[in-house]
C-alpha cells in the first residue's frame, strides 16, 4: 500500500461527499440521496482500509530499522567503563 493509493482513496471519498451535498442542494429525490450516501460510505470504508494497511506496513518497516543512537561518549568510543565509586 502506498501513500498514492491513500491519496486516491481520499480524493474519491471527497468527490462522493461533494456529489452527495450537491445533489441534496439540487433537490434530488430521497432514494437517490440514499444511494449516493451508500456510495460515499463505501468510499469512506475503502479509505479507512487503505490507511490501516499503510500504517501496518509502516510499523513493520520501522520495527526492522535499528534504533539510532546518540553521539559516542569517550567510554563508548574506547570500550571503557567508569569505575564505581
């Protein structure tokens, strides 16, 4: 799943919402509005699926990348440990 796929799903969802809002303003019959609302909800579900798959993939990738450590201290550079006082 790529960010482009999510963007397309988001645009489709927004377009369905725009079409529904416009149809309501134009006085479309209730059956048509219901059908358009159902199409919008399908687009929302598709967007949610794409987003979830993308997030899962990103978590998998981040789990395989080693943690980045801060700058080396003198002890770490030379493999020495401080003596306990």
